[in-house]
C-alpha cells in the first residue's frame, strides 16, 4: 500500500478533514499531522514542529502533498500577516531538498496560494488595518493593474490619485512588502519544479477578479512557467481550500494509472461562459483546470465518460451571482429566465437511469447550496441517485471538492470486486456535504446568526456562547436531516454533532 503524507493549508475541516474523508474511500494510506500542530487561525503553526513531523513521516513515504503556506508561514491566514524576511522563507523551503535527499523516491505535490486582496473592509482574516483600508487597498491594486492594459477613465484616474493620500504609506508599504515576499516564494517554488524537487505544483488564486494584485502576479508567474516549459505540472487557477482534496485525487490517479474521462452538463445555456464571483475566468475554463489538476479530462459523451459532472451554474457573472441565503425572489432577473431547474433535474434522473455515475457541482450561488434545486431533487427522491455532491463557499471550492470525490469514487465503481467499504465511505462523505452545504450553509447558519445579538455574540465571534450555539446548530441540523435526508441518512449517522472551529459562524465541523 502506498503511503501518502499530507500537510494541510490550515486546521479547518475543509483543509484538514475533507481530504482524509476522500482518502478513506480509497485503499491508500493518508497520513496527516495532529490538529494541534497546525496553529489556530491567526496563530501560525510552529515551524519546528512542522519541520520535525515532515522529516519523520516523509522518510518512508511515496508521496507528499504539501501546503507551502503552512510550511513557510504557518497557515493561510498567517501568510497574510507574517513579518518574515525573504531569506527566512527561503531557508524554510530548503527542507524540501532535504526530504528528497533522504528519500529520493518521494514525489512532492505542492501548492502555494497567490496572496489575496479582498474587496471589503474586514480584519477577521487580514491585518488589523484591513478593517479600515481593505477596500481601498483592493481598489489600489485593481486600478494599478487596469492601467497597464488600458486607460483609466476620468473617475478612475481621480480615484487612483485619491487613494495615494487615503491609504497611509506605512500601511500600504507593509501590505506591498508582504506581497512581494510571498510572490518571490512563488517564483522560487516554480524553479523547484524545474529542478525536480517538486514533481507537481498548483498555485491557486485566492479570491481574485479581472484586475488586481492577484492577476498581476499570475501573469508574471505564468511567464516563468511557460519559459521553463512546465505547463503540464505547474498549474495556476482560482481556488484555495479544495486544493488538498484535488491533489489527493491527482496522487490517486497517478498510483492507480487511472485517467478518468468526465462529461460536463450545465443547468444554464450561459453557464460555461459566466465568470463566477471571486474568480477571473469563465466557469468552463475553471472546470478544465480542476479536472486537469485532479488527473481527469473533459470528454464529449456521457456514455463513454467515467462520470458525468452536472453543473448547476449561475446565469450571470461576478457580483450578480446569488448568495445562497438570498431568497429566490431577490435574485438577479436572469435566474428566472436563463436557468432551467426542472429540465436539469429531469436530465439528472435520465442520465442516472442509463447507469452513468452522476456528480453534482452546485455553483449557481455562493456560500451554500441552491435550495430551489435541492428541494426539487428531494421531492423527486433523486438525491440518493447522486454519487457525489458539493455546494459550499466559492465555485472553485465546490468544484475541486466534488471532482476529487467523484474521481476516487468512479474508480471503485468500475472494479469487479467493488469494495463495500469504499461505497460506504463515499456515501458518508456525500451525506456530510449535503448536511453542511445545504443544511448548514444555506438554511441554518442564517437562522442562528439572526439570534446572535440576543446572546451577546456576532457572526464573527461566538466564543463566549460557543457551546450553546453549537448545540442549537446540532438540533436544527437533526431536524433538517429528518425533513430532507431521512432515507439517505438512515443507518449512516451515529450521532450528529456540530462545532465551530474558528469561533465564528462561517464554517462548521460536523461529526456524523
């Protein structure tokens, strides 16, 4: 049995837990560090602890899936806060060469984010000054990038000049210095692919847009990738918290010598061409990136495909894409004319009836499932006909998760000695996704958040009432399962419990 070692991006379930749940479907051994080694939100992981753990576990491993952000900065949030010098970062990266020297047979699959510059004022995951200057810093990057390819209009030119006086120089310099350090780290790890230290690399674009700091860095990095002729094993595309899962699928396909063919079907005619919120390219291009990253490719027929990816897509781009908590009546008018949910559900049933494996990527809205679609699937008793599902957070998060799950599950579906344990673990992960993505993110998170002020808490801080809020979420999720997932959940849930790992409402950790 091949040993795969995994160093996550951070300690949240999406990074630390989901890849292990997908790995549990397989017969591969995925070894991950204890959560206490991974830091806690803004508190970085201790480098010495990560260093020693990697030395020990990689010594006899076949593959290492590694977050460079965790190794160098101590996690995703610390990567936006650190004061490390470039020299200190480079010294930490030398560990990768040591691992290869000690175990020449080790294959390293690494990923490292392009540091985001979100478009809002909040310091929850950013430096303290982002609470006041976040949007201004975002606009600074947006306008700086735009003027490299086209002229700014008069309003934009005035805004550009005003931003220079609005953002204190010390704050802007701190932000730009960190970006430059992180960018140099990304440049360096591309050279590690060229030299053979890293075998496969993904550089995800975290929360990006058409213009901005991230697109500027992406273009620079892609030039290096092209010059080194590394476009086959150094990929750059929108994503973040799903990369651990998709790279496990890539390792799985490599070990099994499996290259799945995937047929993609949309709920909206406009779906392939829309640009998802928080991303910079068409949905179809992003899907190709996720498939390639996981070891799969896009085919032309549902009947020859290893699985069919049903994509519930938005009919509009960027800021007009719905958020899952939004009421149906409050959505952009295109949702009423350019998405055909009834036909999409009919197609899911017909394709499943032909014996095809069906995976559903629910990306019509951000931060949760589309309640309209899932209610109809539940009404028609079709949820159990799905083999994989995801509908959480960003489009990229959803796509990487459901594709990784479907890749691994589709392999075992085709085996003559189809292992019952693989089927059970696959169904378990899909149930987990439905409870979190539909039950929690779309419905219950908003219900509970509405009452937080009465408890002296708020969406971003429930630390003083965490136990009470977790119990309330658990009770509501149990009722949700009884109402919508009774058949699927029967015999598959020992005891449902919810926890809030970052003491806020945004993410939940479930025990089933």
